[in-house]
């Protein structure tokens, strides 16, 4: 059976994903306009500064997610949000998806701050000036230059959640190579972790990892809180009734099961449109019959 992932078009995207795409686009255009007209770099105000810098403000933990360094940075973040976010929001609902998005984004920012604190502690404690690009500047000026922007941390959290919800769905790496989402998520997570320790570029690799870690923690909290992973002790109070047999599904399990069923129905109906009802296997016919009785 075809189990590849097909993202939906923009016109039918759910509310939160669509508005996040629009808002990020507006912020990007605004940053261009402010730079061109008033020579103001909005990243200095809305990007996430190092927490010990004089330009740091607490609201930057939120606003930095809507700032991007260039069009490519914006495009790939929004493409991933569009590709994976709509399925999650349709399954979880807008409120839960929005909470998840901001928890991952803020968590990524906190992770970046922690990593910078560890990396900069020696400089802050022992030096008053640093040499950068051939000139001497104060440590305070240097700290204000360290600015993090982008929705990547939140997007990596969404990628992790999609991989946990639909681990065996296939996506196409570079639009050519088919790969199951669980391996895609694992590979990207390991690449970011390795790059964080070895790379000297300007990419906040540990922020990406932080977004995934905070996303995982929130998912595990939801699953446990809703009973999804609580242990089943199978203790029978009498020989006629097992009080654990009728334990209701958690919201997480119910939503995932419904989303999987809806996706499979669409695949079967697509198969019927191409080859007719007789092209279905007996198992597929039985599945359609069970679903029709539910409805």
C-alpha cells in the first residue's frame, strides 16, 4: 500500500500553520523595509541576544522566531512548517499545536542561551576586549553582536513530532530519495548534534537540538498525563471482570488512531478510483466495512 506523505495546498491549510506562514512573511518584508528606508536592523531589537548582553530583552525569546537572516533561511523553515505542520495541527487541533510550536521555539532559545553561556564564560570572566576581524572591540560590544534568529528550533520540534506520530510514512529527501520519517528525524537530529560540537559556522545547531528535546519532553508529558503511557497492571479483582480492560484511550491515542484511519481511507479510495473496487485486497475491503459501521 502506498504510505508516502503528501502535504496539502496552502488554501486548505489549518488556521495556525497558515497564520504562522503569513506572519513570518510579514516580519521578513518588514525587516527589508526598515533596513532600506530607515537603516534599522530589526534583528537588533527582535532577534535573541545573549542573556548577559545589554541589548537582551525577555520578549526576544518569542520575537526571534519570526526573524530570518535571508530568504533561503525563511523559505526552508516555512516549507518544513507547511509540509509537516498541517498534519499535526489537523490531528492535535490549533490550541495544542500552537502551544507545541512556542514551547519548542522558546526551548530552542533557552538551549542556545545555555550553550552560549558555557562557551563565553571564560571570555566574560577574564577579558575586557576581544579581537574580531582585525579590530579590537569591547566584550560588551561583542556580546551584543551575538544574535539568534529563525523558527528553526520550533520547526525541528515539529519534525520530531511528525516522526513520532507517523514513523513509517515516506518522505522524499531532496525530492528524490524515499525515506521513512523516523529515520529522517533520527539522521537530522544526529547531524545537528554532531555539527553543534564540530562546526564553526553561524548556524545555531544546539538550538535545533533543543527544539527537538523540548518537543519530546512535551509529547511525553502529554502522553503520560492523558494515560497513554501509564502502566497496565492487569490486576483482576475477581474472576469475572478485569477492571483494566476497559481503560479509555487517551486524547493522544484517539487522535492518532483517527488520523491514521482517515489517511488509510483516503489511500484506499484513491486505489479504488484507479483500479476499481475489485483491486482491493480482502483486508482492505474489511477495513472499509469496519469504518462504515463506525460512521
